[in-house]
C-alpha cells in the first residue's frame, strides 16, 4: 500500500469518529464564495490574521511581563532591551493593535457600504459588533499594562466614565479599581482580563464565521447567489487572494514596526506612571478618538457617556434604520453620497478628538457628533424610504461574464475605491497639519545619523556623548535603565567597560554581618543614581526632580530635536516675561521657565578625539548618546526591517503572480 | 467551472509558481518563528550575571562556603590535608563515575563544584558545621540518600554522576571567577 493511501485511511479513520476534516474542507476549501468579491473583502481574513498575531505575540510578552505597579514599566523596558528579539515582539504587538483596528474599521465600513447588515445577515452583523466591543475593551486594558503616564491616566479617565451612572456610579468605579484609585489591584485584574479576552474574541469569531458560512458572503452587487454559476470554491481562489492581501498588509505593518514603531503612540507613555501628576494633554489611542470626541461634545457628564456608548450601540439597530431592500451602495446614488459624508464625519470626529478641549475644536466636535447621529437616525431612514435605486443586475455571474455588462460591473469596486482615494488624501492632510503646527515650537531640527531607512549610530559620537553625560549631566540625572555592560555597544572593549564600571562605587549587601558595603561597580551594574532617592534629588535641585534620562528622547514630543533644542535653548529673559526665583528662561521648554540652569557652553568639554566642542556640537553629541539610550535596538531594527521588507516584496509579488494565474479563467 | 479554470492554465507554469510561492511563504513563516522561540532563551541581563567572582581569602582550611551562581548553590571547600589524601587514595576504577581527584580540582586545596545532587536536583548536606557528611566524609543528599566523598564523587545511593565541576579560573591565589 502506498503512503498516500495509508494517510487517506488514517484521515478517514479520524473523520468517521470526529468529522473535523470534513468540517475544515467544508468551511475553508469548498465554501462556495461569490465570484465577484473585490479587495475590500480581504479585510475579514486580515482581521483573523491579526487576531492570531496578537495572541501569539501577546503570549510571549506575557511570559516576560510583571503586572505590578513597581515593576511593570521596568519589565516592559527589560523586554525592549534585554529579552532576545523582545523589542521586535513588543513593537509587533503594540503596532499590531493599531493595525488590527485599521483592518477592522475598514471591514466595518465595507459592511456599511455594501449593506452587509441587511437580511439575512443581521445576526452576523451583531456578532461582528460584539467582537468590536470586545476588541475595544481588550485594547484599552492592554494600553494600561506598560504602566506609563498615559496608561495610568487613560485608565483613570475611562474607568471614571462609569461614575456617571446615577446612584451606584462611584460604587461601580471602586469595584473596577479594587481600591480608591487606579492602582496595583487594577493593574493585576486588567492584565488577567487582557489575557482572557482575546480567547473570548476567538470564540466569538468562530460564531461570526459560522454565521457567515450559513448565510454566505455578501458581494459588491449585494444580490443573492442564484446558482452554481455565481460562486467559486474558497480554495484556491480566495485563499491565494487573501495570502496576497496579507503580503501587502505585512509590508505596511512592517514599515511601522521597523521604522516608525512609536508614531501611533504617545511619548508620555515612556514616563513611568505617576499618580500625583497628570500629563497636560490626555488623548486616547487614535482608534478611540472619534468616540472620545463624541464624549467631549456633550457638556453633561452622564449624557456624554451615554452619547459615546450610543455611537457604537446604534450600529446594532442598522438593520431597522436602513430598510432599503437594495443592499449594495453601488445601486443607491444618494446613499453613496451619504456614506462618504459619514466617513468624512468620522475622520473629522477623530481629528477633533485629538485636539485639546478648546475652540474651534469643541464646536467642530459638536457638529460632527450631531451629524454622526443624524446620519443614522434621519438620513438613513429617509433614504430607505424615498431614494430611487438603480436597477439591479440579473445575477452575479451575468455582469462578470458578459462583456457588455451594465455599468455596475465596472463600478462595483470603483464606488468604494474612488472615494477611498479622496479619503486617503484627506487623511494625509490631517496627519500633515499637526506636523506643520509643530514648526511653531521653534525646535532646531538637526540631521541625525540614525534617521532614514538605513540610519545607524556614529559610535565615536556616542562615546563623546557618554563623556558629556558622565562629566556634566550625571551630576543630577540618573539613567536607571542603563547598565555599564550596555556601553560596550559604543565601541568600548570588554576591558574598557570593566574599567569604566570600576571607576564607580555602588552599595551592595548586606554582608555576613548584615551591613551594607561599598564596592567597585561591575559591568552588570546599572549606572548609579546621583541621589539616594527622589526626595533627595528634589531637595538638591530647588524642588524640581531632574528627570531620569534613560528614555528621555522617546518620552518627549519632538524626540532628539526637542532634547537638542532644550539643551541649547537658554536665552536671556525677555523683559515682558516674569520668571519665578530659581528658574531659567528656555525657548522650547513648555512654559519657558525651567529649573535646570544652562549647562553646555562652548568649550565646556575637551574630547580626546579632538572633535569640535562648541556648545552646539556638545549638545548634538549628548543628544545622540541619549537617543541611543532610548533606542539601543535601532540599528538591529533598521537592518532587520530592510531584509524583512525586501523579502515581503518578493513573496507578495510571487503571490500576486500565482493569484493572477489561478484567477485567469474566472475574469 | 472552477475546475476548468484550474485545468486550462498552462500546467508547468502554474506548478512552478505554486511551488515557488509555497517555498518562499513557508520559508518566511519558519524564519518568523525563530524570534519567538529565541525570546524564551536567557535574556541579556540574565546572561550578564552568568559569571561571578569570589574572594577566597576569608575561607580557612577545613571551612566551606556556598555561593549562588546562575541560580544554583556552588560549594567551595578549602580542603584539609587528610581530605585531599582520602580523595586521592580512592581506586578510580571502582567508582560509578570514574574520575581521579586531579581531574576535579585545579588546585588540590580548593574543591569547587555545583551543589546540586545529580540524582534529582536536591542540595546535598555537608556544608555547615553539624551537617551529616555521609559514609565517605563528603556530602550526603537527604532526599534519596546519595553519598559523595571529599572530591564530590558519588560513592553510594541512586545518583548516577559525580557533583558537577563548573568552569572556573583562578584570577589570583585568592580570587576565582566561576563561569
């Protein structure tokens, strides 16, 4: 008997007892799929792919994470700095959350445009909305775990939403917190729930797919499947198309992970949570901004919370609000317009949500919030009553096969794609506007060696910067995340690292007598702090705590340009500005009154390599060193990114060729 | 219908494309697994602690200390003349894990070994004053009754191997680096 024969017998043996093979074949191979699905239908499988990516990266991260208020932040930094490929896995997870939402939002808007919520797909739609709600809860709790400033204050603000509930609000909030504020019990339970919910989502996704396979996929024409001529088997047609889609998607995802890993986050979250100080500008992650704008649009606390939740819950009522028998927006000229206005409205909401709570953003948020509900409660019901829809094609197969198909054949993808291009332009504009606004802060932009696709550090510059830190900054600023062994990356030999470490003393102990003792530092020791504790540091610096510099470049808007501009930004006090005693005037520091006196002057440091030592040069060198301290993985990240993206281009091109070959006869 | 599409395509071209796409995709997936597996290996901070330096000066003849190395106890014993003689007098061929004493020490005065029983990982007794030393004057594992001699070799009981000797270097007469 041949091997395949034996394999088949084994498969049959299993299948007769548990028809799992039949089930998989039924739902992933034979599943009859409309032959005319366009690329907007790729986002369902992409969302499934992202769920798996998030679970896999999350599991590995959870094995290294410590859910305790004193250790969570540092355990995340340990993942970034010490765990093998930890930075990669964390950036995949962190940016994966954003990518997941991009994919799911597009998936939802596709459903909105093509009427995928209409009979017989109501339950499918509702299950999808449940997934969306679960995702939001999971994402929110995940953002709390690194225990940065945005984690703590985001958690505080969001949990306080429940305090708007009449009578029992405060009781609910206390219950959520497990204390009188967001604290260790909150972090612990959020970690547990953040771990649990993805598996709940996975279960609901199974229901979603089950419901989908019962009612079958909708399609760009929105008409029912009339017979076998309208469908093709899922495999190989849509498996290869989905794989090609995953390839394209991975390229975008990887560009973020390898070159802009923090572009979608907030610098404040690289400052450890501090329950005594709120960051000046609290904003949720981008995917919550439209809902945040609706919350802020209503001047009443309870009404605002209700409006925010209603914005999502109203989607459950869509099958009734839009009762038009025609599903696809392609055949609804006015619905199409309303759809795009609604999409733009969501972007406007997101934009308003990102802005501070002041005019004109409040008015903008209010108008956009009003329109959001107007769309669902007035426009859609009126349209479904009065709109004159265009004639529907006979069948799915007809317009696809027929050479002289009616307009919808060409237009079914174009409707959504054309508008999407306009939208992309708007999105770029929205991103570019705040970037332009940053120009007003007078940051002195520099050319840094680590910028760009292939950017690397200049070791000699890092060593000079380290010298500046040791001779100047380290008198007041700690760098508690950096060990002496790390400076080997600056080009020092092992012996040189030992020598540098040995020139410091650290406190160790207790010894056999129970006494603490001093000893020379060794490479595995962290940089000693200039002060025994924060209060001592404050007392010695006029009440202001010199911030730890380990993450300073990542923790400030503007990054290296901000740090450089701050160091060189001291100026004589303008006559119209009053400074409190003990403060110095700085052009870029928020509020301009800084406690740090000017430190870097021309010739303040002599470099052994004879490099220029004017104030700007010294400031650039120390900024480079601090940049390295913030992102020691950067060179490895760029190098791996180049290889990964080149590979993805090749693999995706291959998938595209295979897809064209397989689809050749269907088109 | 669908079958037509499959069969009409030029077979060799499609097969080649399919094989190439499967090979590239599969290879990419396999390579992508490595970072996740490697992340479970010891991290850089753990690896940085993988060697320790010990000052031997305070350890008098006949005394022993236990230091922690890679999360495990390491026995350092300043052996007496009698203990050294006893260890060297053993007929090596009769041992379960035949090793002459000279293969287990760099300097006969100093016996340095990992204090973990080779049976199932308990810490043998024999370091502290008053501890039982077993039938051979060395160490005795209370879990399952393995006896070790003054060279840390197993002489009796279920343990299959002698106590392990870690890699170590004498930096000076009184300074040793383990690991």
